[in-house]
């Protein structure tokens, strides 16, 4: 990945290494002079859903498990400890594994909440509802090709990248602009794994083929900075226990 696409990102991994737990996030607000139109976007992936790890996409609508709720609470507590829970609004995917926690947090903090269907997860077609091992056994060739090229190789009925990428990019920009117009300085977005990977690639202006290099565990955090119609990657954290 071209590191010149992300200012101040000296900690970016080498090509092929991916963004995982070894990428110690540098939250670089101090390196970026504040402006009136600057908005921090904190994107948190949902916690573990009932039923554990499987392909859910945009059709399987499981709620969070007790462990998933604990993961989300731990992430919010971590942001509070760092003084970075200063959100002035919340945006969420409509799927239960995101929406129900977003509703809980918005009510607890008396924050406005927007449910945006454009932030739902990428559709995985005939794989939805299956575990990774079930997919590997039933569709070995498709599974291998998807792992090698997750952006462009999808199962039957899956959402094409040409539809998914602009859906996410446009939604991110729309919410950032709207929040800046209301003089908000920090927006919390509750979303999904592939949605977050796509947001990272969008911010870095990186090739779509690099989506698979971004690791997003349950309750992982991706932080972006929006200013002047541009998004910058601030940091990625996968340090909540799963």
C-alpha cells in the first residue's frame, strides 16, 4: 500500500502485512491543526452476535450476544478513559447487532441517533447464515478465490463491489458533511466488518484490492478525520478481547 496516501502514517504495515493487532494505532489529532469544519469519525464494529462467527451479510439479523454487549461496553469505556467519548451524535446500521446497542447508548447519553440503511453490511448471498467452515467445505473454490480477492470475488447473490463501495463512501461523506454543518466535532458510527474495511480504504484512497488487508475484530475501532471534503485515517484498534 502506498504510504504517501496517508499523511503521518509511519506505522502503516508493509504491503501484504495487513492492518492487525500489531498496528499500534497512532491517534494523530495533535499533528493536525484543528479547523471549524473538522470532524472525527469513530467507527466501531458491532460485538459478537448470537450464534458466533458466521457470514451474516445484510439479511441475517441476529442481535448481540451477552459477550457482544460486554465487548461494546468495554470499547466505550476505553474511549471514555482516553477522553475520546465526546461524540455529539450517533449513526448506526439498521441491523440489530449494531442498532440495538446504538439505541441503548443514544438513550443513555441523550444523543441524537440516525439509522442509515446505507451502512448495512455487504450482502454475501448464498453464504449468509453459514459458518466459515461450512462455506469452505461446500464452496471450496469460491471460498479460496474470495479469500484471495475479497473485494471482487463474491458468492452467488453477493453484493458487487461496484455497488457496495460507493454506497459506503457516499454515506460516510454525507454524515461527515452533515455533522460538520451542525458544528459537531465527533461522530460515532456503529457498523460492520467489511463496511469498516471499505471506509479505511476510502480514507486512504487505496486500491479496492487492499480491503482484505484491514483486520476488524468484534468491537474494533477505526478513527477517521474529515476536513475540507477529505477523509484521513487516524488509527485502527483491535485490542478489545474477543
